[in-house]
C-alpha cells in the first residue's frame, strides 16, 4: 500500500472516480424518472422492491419508510401514488395477518428492466475487463464507502 502523499493522491483519485460514477448514476436515474414519470422517492422505492424480490425478502411499508428515511405519512402517500399508477399493490402479509406487504406488479417489473437493462449490460461489459481479485477489492471498497455514508448520514 502507498504511504504518505502517494497514498493521499490515490485516495483522491478513487474519490474522484466514485464521484464520476455517482454523477453517471444520477443521470441514469434522472432518465429513468423521466421515462417512468415518477419522482426520486418513487423510483428508489421501486428499486428497493426489485432488490428485495431478488433476495427473496418481503417489503413492508415500514421497510420503505426506513430505507428512504421518510415519515410514515409520506410513505403512505408514496405507496398510494405507486399503487394508483399500477406499479405496486398492497397484499396481506403471509405470516402476520395485521400487516401488509408491498408487491411490485409484473408490468412495473417489466418496465423497470426494459429501461434499466441497457445500463446493466453496459456496466457488466465494463466490469468484464477486471480480474476476480480486482473485483473483490472494488466490491469491498464500495461496500465500505456505503457503510461510511450510512453511518455518518
């Protein structure tokens, strides 16, 4: 590992690259928000649902509220909007009859992936140039950065 000024320059170079990736991600999100006619919170909620479904996990309104760091009232309005637009539906929780879960509709899933797939393909192609060891370091770096942001946010 580099020491002193060389290491500092390396850290700054990585931070610039992360900023550049963040800017590109922001542009992609703006394109998706515009194309799907929704705001940032709505798109973030859809993304949460997509990820949780892939993980085999249920999503409750409380999960949405915690993930987006918004009030329960704002969460209710968000879910109402997404439900009215046909993106989500409320369903009974399979093990807690008092609770509800939020489910992504098939149409919303298809629309999301139709818009996101070209970006996903481009990112996978870009990552193909790296070795497994390099990808492991990149994964660890992004995970640590995410944890630092969440911890201090």
